């Protein structure tokens, strides 16, 4: 048995609390877990997707990290072309 967060695990099961509720998965000897297919599909987690694992309120939380493609267009409508050009010109002047 190993240690996690200073507490000794009594079984090889770790309860992962995900946005869909609680899902119980098996932790391998290497510390790996498999995210159930329903959850991978719902959150768009595919091969090579990045996830982050954090402790939150005494729970382990797995969150999908957004890729550059997920962020594409997220700033639409938040900028003004004239203002952006002015800011760019200002930065260029400062660098000169």
C-alpha cells in the first residue's frame, strides 16, 4: 500500500469526484487510472488530451485542460480593431 496526501490507503480504490458525480476506478501499480468512456466523450477527452489533477476540499478532481483549439474564438467581440492597432503601435514605439 502507498501513501496519498499523508493518509494510508486501505484499498486500491480511489474515489474520483467528477462533474457527473462519483465514479470509482482502480488505481494501477503505476498510479494510473482510466477515465470512463462516457466521461471522456462528454468532456471531449481524446488521445493526447491534457488533464490536470488537483486536490480540492479533500477530494481529487480531474479537469480537462483547454487546448489552443478549444480557446479559438473565445475573445471574439471583446476587442475593437482600431483600439488593438493603437495598442500595437504604442508597443512598437516603446520598443524603438
